[in-house]
């Protein structure tokens, strides 16, 4: 749910749209950021009341690709693009463009919601046989270290007895 109702957004837009008030005045009067007011004004200019009423949650890959390619062809800013395509926030488009540039258009079709699995990132999966071999080698080396520690302790104990007898 949106933090602001449609009525509150319309009140801000009607106060600002006549051009007699600055963004700073509007931000002070309604306790909003200037960016929020800019976003609402642009959405209202492009889509009317419908642009203020709906917050989008998910977008299909085709839509993301269309938005990014349209922005790049027309040379629009992130805010203008968000307003034109009724995207909830210009920062979403910034993320889409980054993915588009890094991974190409195919990257926009991959679902990225949720937490990343930090344990599996960058770690190749080992074959079962290789994993078993590594585990057994690790156990053998631990046993060898324990044996050598015990032997060292016995040698030191024997040397201390020899010193006391002299």
C-alpha cells in the first residue's frame, strides 16, 4: 500500500500544477521531498489521475526492454522515462539500465527478487567423488597431526625425565 492516498497526491498536484508555487514551497507545505513532488507531477502530466493511483510491483521482461530501449533512443532522463511509462520510481529504471548494459536484453528477463545466496556465489559445485576424496584426505591429515602432537609430547616428557635423573 502507498504511503499517500490518491486524495493527498491530488491535493499536492493541484497546488503545484498552476506554476505559482516552487518545489521548495510545496515540499515545505506538505512535508515531502522535492523529488516525490516532481515524480507525482510528471506522472499526472503523462497519465492524468491514473498515473497517481497505481503503484506497480512487478514488470515483465518485455516491458523492461521496451522502456530501456525507448529511453536510449529518445535520450530521455530516468525521471522522464518513469513518468512516460508509469513506472513507480526512476531508480527502478536505473537498475534496469545497469542490467541491460552488463548482461544485455536477456538479463532483463531474469527474476531477481529475494536475497542472494551468498554461500553459493562464486563457488563451483564439486563432483561427489572429489568431495568424498577431499573429506577422507582431511580426516587422514588431522589424524596425522594428532599423532605427531602426541609423539612430540611423549618425547618432551622422556627428555624431562632424563634431565631429572642426572
